[in-house]
C-alpha cells in the first residue's frame, strides 16, 4: 500500500518542473545563439553571408544614432562624421553634402554605394535633423532619387546656426534600416 507521503503531490511536481525550466532555457538560448551566428545557414540551407562590420548602429525610430569612432576601440569615445566624409555602415558607404554651410532651409545630397562601390538605387532615404544645443525636436525630411546612388533632400529645416546632427536612414527591400549620423556646423545667415 502507498502511504500519503509516497504519493507525488503538487509540491514535488512543482519542484521537478522548476528544476527542468533552467535546462529548457539553456537549450533554447544555445539554439538562438547558433542561429544568430555568422556561420549559420540562411534560407534553403545555404550559408548566410557574413555581415560587414558596422560603424554605426541600426536605426532607432526618431532618435539620431551616434557613430562610434572606428579606430579608437574605446566604446566611451564618440565621434560624428562631417559633411563630405564617407562612412561605411552595414555594407553601405554613405556620404552627406550640403550646398551651403549657412543656417536656413537647405538642400542636402546623400550618396549611397554598396560594398563593391556600385551606386545603390533600390533604397528609400530619410534624413532626421536636430539642433544639438537647443531642443527644437527632430525634423524628418524624405530624400528623393536624383541619379544613380544619389538622393536629394530639399528645404531641410536647419533654421539657426550652431551644431546639428543629421541622421541618414537608408532602407532597402529585405534588409534592416541602416543609420549614419553626421555632424553639421552651421553659421548664421547674414
């Protein structure tokens, strides 16, 4: 005959399930780590491409991202690319130029090249701008294609002199958006 103390009760079932839960979590974590590794296979069992080293983080909705200084290796040190400086992020090289360094509505040109140096044409480009020294919020301007690998953003609201950030967000079909941030130093209008 089975005594009351020999019957598996609710506390012993809970104890066993609590012991098994960490094991299940460890296995799930190991599988997810393997699938996220560069050596994992992509669709149809083909090896997934190894991603390019990113200089800037992925786009975060509404928040200009900073570009880590590639040569320093120091995560605390932050630098921003300036007008005309090509920046490589997630297999794309992005260059931002302006027709003027004076404050006021301006025209910005974005050039985007792929890892082979070929102009990118299948992308949407948006520019987020914000004044660093004054809290005027973030302005969003859609850039329109103006040639192979080139987009033009007109009437970008850069209304006062000082230090600005312009985050260029490039979205291509089937990929995550890529964001590169540039420093803009504008002088007051005369």
